[in-house]
C-alpha cells in the first residue's frame, strides 16, 4: 500500500475490509506529516463525507481528514449539527483533542449539551469534561445536569460525575451550585460526598448544601 498514490488510498476508505482502511489512513497521515500536498486528498475525502449515505464511510472520511490536517475548528463546530448522532459524537471528541480548547468551543458544546436528544452524544460531552481544564467544564456540566429526562439513565450521571470530580475538588462553591441544580440524584449525591471528604476546607460550601438538600427532590 505504501506505493499507492494518494487517490487510491482515499478510495480505500470505502473498502469493506477495515485493515485496508486503517493502513491507507496511516500512510496518508505520514505523507501529511512530511508536508506533502494534501489539497486533492482533502477534496476527495470531503466528497465522500458529504455524499456517501453510509455513516461508517462518512466517519472514515472524517478521521482521514482530521489526521491529514483537513479539518478546522470552524468545520468541526458545523458538524455538531449533523443529523447523524455518531458524527456529532466524533465532532465533540475531535474538538477537545487539543488541550487548549477555545472558549467558543466550550460555548458551542454547552449549547449542544442543553439541546441534543441523543444520550450517546451527551455521554461524549460528559466524557469531554475530563479533557478540559477544571475552570472550563462548568458551562457544559450545568447543561448536562439539567437534563432531567436522563436522570434514570444507567450511564450518563456517572459520566457527568467522572467529568466534574476534579473540578468540584478545586472549586467547592461551583460544585454546590451544580449539585443544587442537578436533576440527577446520583450526581448530587457524589458531589455531596466529595465535598464532605474535605470538610474543614469546604465547610462553608457544605453548610450551604446542607441547608438546601432537604428541599431538593431525591
């Protein structure tokens, strides 16, 4: 495969055997890293992404575009509105791949967390919290914990908790606010336990939480 031209490697993104797909994508990635021209590759991959009805082929094109430098923050933000939930999931994942996440990306992810009806997309957003600096996770987390329709979900509340645990430990007041607004009792319970583990440092925040907890639904 290493001797194949770029156009043939792009076509292999449609191959039924995923081994060929992965190998071709890796070769394209190496060529891009060597600063070889990728404009034609990007055009061909974009055509697959836009025109192919199979979401698996669209995702292959997206991944190949990303590893060859064919995606941008603006483009990925646009894909957050795609009708396919798996495309939206991977848009979230790729947007937080770089540890320096722009504020406008956090804003867009928070907006998506408040309105997306896919539990899978919400789990990807909750997972993204772990990749963000503690101070950036709150807008997304506030939208996620407000999704009462997922309060009995087996996965999402735990994913949210894993995403905010570090942030709660570093900012007790924000943690209390999140617990108060949370519509998932699991999230509220874990935040309360986390703050109680360091009661001396978090006494004021815990007192505030204790005053409010009796008024909250279980």
